[in-house]
C-alpha cells in the first residue's frame, strides 16, 4: 500500500530519531479526537514497514456528558481495525474536588496514572502520545507566562523515557488535512473550545494574534525549542560532571558545598536534589535562596517533609524521616545508628576511636543524639559543633557516646581524656563508617577538643 505523504514524513522522523526499534510493542493514547485518531492510523499503516505491534488505551474522564459516547466510539473503531483496546474510567471532577486540584491538572494525573499502569500491564515498550507542534507552542507560551527559566521551556520531547511523540513537529492544521483526506472519523471534545481553561485561551486567542505578527510563528517556536534543547543537552553534560564531583547522597540527605559553584549551578543542583525526593522547586523558592545566600544557617521548605538547609558553606536537601535517638552498647560487636557504624572490640580498627574501661561497657555505654542543654567542660555542645565546622543539618542525629550523664566522645568534635584505665582491661569504640566523612576536609584529631 502506497503511503500518504503525511505518513511518509512521520515514518522518516521515526527512523531518523530512532523512536521505535523493530519489534516494538506500542501503546497509543487514544482520546478519539482528531490528533490521536490520526496518530493511531499513521502507526497502523506503518506497522508492517516498521515491524511494530499496536495497542490502544482510552481513559474516560467523566467530565462531559458525551464521555461515554467517546468511549463507545473508540471501542467500535478499534474493534473494526482489530486493535486491542484498554479502557479506564475516573470521575475527574470528584477527584479534583477531593484533592483540591484544577480540572486540567487532575485529568492529566488520572490519565497518566492509567496509561502508565496499562503500559506495564500490557507489556508495551512505548507509549505513543499525539502531541503536535501547536501543543508544543501552547505549553511553551503557558510556561513563559507562568514564569520559567530558559531551560524550563523544554516541556515536550520526541522521546522521553518510554514516551514518544511522533507528531510533535507537525502542525495541527496538517493533521486535520490528513484526517480529512483519508476520511478518518473522530469525535469533537467541546471543552477544547472553552476559553476558561488556560491552554484553550492560548490556542484560541493568543496564537492567532501571534500569527498576525509573524505568519511563521510555529517555525519560530520550533526553532526556539530545538536551540533550547541543544543548550539543555550541553548544560546537562557539564552539570553531570560537576554533579558527580560535588553532590553527596547521604541517606535522607543530598549535600553539596556551594563555595565554588555559580548561581546557575546552585539553582540546578537544588532542582536536581528536589526532584530526587519528588519535589519541583519553583522560582519563588529559588529567589528566596539567593536572597539569603550570604546569610548564616537557615532552612526553606520545598515540599511535604522536604527541606533545603544551608550551614557553614554547605547546602542540604533532606527528606524528614524518623531516626534512632538512643542505643545501648553492652557487648563487643558492630552497632549501626543513623548511617553511623561503630565496632566495639578489644583492638583499634579505625583512625577514629576512643578507648574506655571495660566496666563502662559492662554497665552499659550509650550512643544517643543531642539534647537541649548538652554541655561539655563548660562549653555548649552547639559551640563545639560550630568550632569543628559540622554543618547544622547533621547535628540532630549526630551520635554522642555517653556513660551515665557524661559525654565521652563526639566523633570529629570532642574526646574525653578524664578517665584513667588499665590497658589490659579496656575496650575500643571504633568509628567504621560516617555519613559526613566524605565532606570533611580535615582528618583525624584536628577538629576534636579535649577536656
């Protein structure tokens, strides 16, 4: 069968960009609208040439009274074409009311949750989305209006993980001409003409005005997108090198020193660290960061249980999680507490250690975290932490070795030499692993005070 020129262009893009390897199984997100119906037909007509298998998925949002009719339409069409169809349903208005979300945001969340579940369940390799050049423009304009960085304009990609967008560089007008030429049926979603939705307003009101200024505005936005994409790829490669050298992932914390970083790198590292915990850092938060960058210790909430903290030249993006506050040491062996690892033994095993009388172990040594009012030799523990250059965000679950009410040892910070003992009747508390050792520039005893 001879290909339509439109289909040939899409095939050429798929091959050039390696969107679909041979023997791929593709799940098409099928709303029943003009774009997704065009995409389904293009891929069906290319399936033999590309050696791919096609399935489809439709999500009924229950937003419009016609939603059930749309579902029946795609079901009938897929049966006619012999395409396996997966159907999901969700009451978007009710969900949005419960979750206090906008309709657009809620619909997208439920739709993608469904599509991703089917992608896994049906064992498909890729999810094909029908976004086109007009969608790309709308999204870029939307982001510019809301406030974004230059790199933030890259919202849609031809290939993103397992998502592909074979029509992304095609204008909606060309898609409509293809559908009309090939007599492909589709349904019309009347909510697409309701300008109370921001994206509809941009498409119906804003883009036509831009076309009056520049009839080739689509090409202009595509050029901007491609050049920004190249900039993003270059920036990512440079950041990756810096990221590996600078970022330390320490349990529930992501820590980096800011002294040699540019403002751009600091912002990108914060965003990368936030994304690690599932948080999107916004421009308002970044503005607050740079406003207080030269201040001392401070913290900023980034999301639920996720905080950015700055102390002593370091930044930390941490997810608040429970930690152990107390542990009894009463025998020889290995002890782990809040990512710190100690060995109680008869011999020295580490550069960081303390020797104590064995009777202390028999009576119960204690590893605990700090408490309000902790003092050592007349000095506040807080001041000793500062002198030892221990960032504030490490101090809450920092281990203190205690015997009864006395603090004997705070690794890197303080060691007691008040007790005399017979060397034949001692044990050694060795520090084997520490979550902060990788950021400390001074080794062994340089930091510790003795009383």
